[in-house]
C-alpha cells in the first residue's frame, strides 16, 4: 500500500499550512492538487482584478506543489 504524503510547499502562504489546508497530496507516483487562490508566499492577493495575473499566480502555486513532490508541470497528463 502506498503512503499518502501531504504537500504544503514553504513557498506558499503560511496561514494555509497553519489552518491544516493542504495544497496537494501525493500517493505513490500520483499527485492531486487542490483548488488554488492567487496568493503569493506573503499571503498577498496577486493580480487585483486581472484574471490573467491571477491565473499565472495559480499556476506558479501548482508548480510549487509539483516541485514539493519532485515533479514539474511537464509531468501532467
């Protein structure tokens, strides 16, 4: 049986780590990523009313989750 690993990159907002929210979960070679909000590592909202900037931040956050698991966005299928 594979072990479950909670993914909480230190480069993402600390308040979410403290509240028990996990950005992703890794089981074996599979990674599940939770919903993302456009917040940087200082927990500041990024992009204001600009959906492109918000989306870019969300993808940076997803990339950080994958990196925490030793993967990258290139591993997404």
